[in-house]
C-alpha cells in the first residue's frame, strides 16, 4: 500500500469487499494476506530508541529511525557495529 492505514480500517474494507461480488472477494483475500504479513508489526526496541535519541539531535528523523531499526535487528545497542564472525 502506498499509504498507511489503521489495521481496523483495512479489516472493515475487507469485510465490505467480502459482501460484494466474486471479483471483490478475490481482492479481499489479497488484502487479508497483506495484513497478516504486514511489515508494520515490528517496532524499534526501547534501548535502541534511547540510544538513537542520544546519537542524533532530531528524533524522529529518517536517519535516527533507520539507525534504530538496524540496532534492533542487530540485537541491541551493545552489538551495533560489531561484525559477525
């Protein structure tokens, strides 16, 4: 999706599409799959968010948020920048 929607809003659209014709039921199935595998489920961990706020002057910013996501994926601020061997 090109824009962010609340999960409840998407579920309401899916239920309305299910009530419509067969063509729209196919669209509803595709939307429900997208909602289940949505990348918006994850978030930045608390310690990484705090470390990003200390590291960058502006929060939220694209750079700080990106750093926070990478930090969360790495396993925490203590493991940032260390290569896996």
